C-alpha cells in the first residue's frame, strides 16, 4: 500500500469515507486477487498525484465482507468513488490508468488540469 493511501476498516469507514471533506476512492481488493495486484500501482500513483483533492482508501474484502456486501461489490477489484457520503462512480475490474481517470476526475473539485 502506498504512503498516500488509507486502510479502510469497518471501524473507520464512516469517518474516513462517508464523512470525508473530499472525495474518497475506495479500492475493494483481496490478497489473492491477481487483477487487484495489477491495479495496485495505478491506484497508488493516482493517490500520490491527486492527494490535494482525493483521498484513496484500501478495503480488504476478506477482512470486511459486510462492507463489500453493503455496497454490492460482487467482484474485485472494484473501485467506488464516494463524494459527500454517496457513491458517484463505480469501476469494476482492472482498467488502464486513463480510463480510471476519465471516470474519477469529473467528480473532483476543482477539476485538476491534465
């Protein structure tokens, strides 16, 4: 996990995600998931580049299956972008960086210059 990412747990989900003052990209992942590992450096890079306007959290579905169920995560990796406590975007499966950013950047304020 990168230095700009937060570990999301059942205990801190409400504070870190739902009550966050900036959008939060939650990466639902598991240790055994190959596509999750492939996505990991891309997510870490996004966390680093957009640290001023985006919080990135990692949620291990094996540790917190109730949260995965609550948000209807059927397969991993799944990235859910929360803004003001609501889901505003969902990305399922491995996606290249550019495709991820196309779905995330419109929800960030101010919209970062590319």
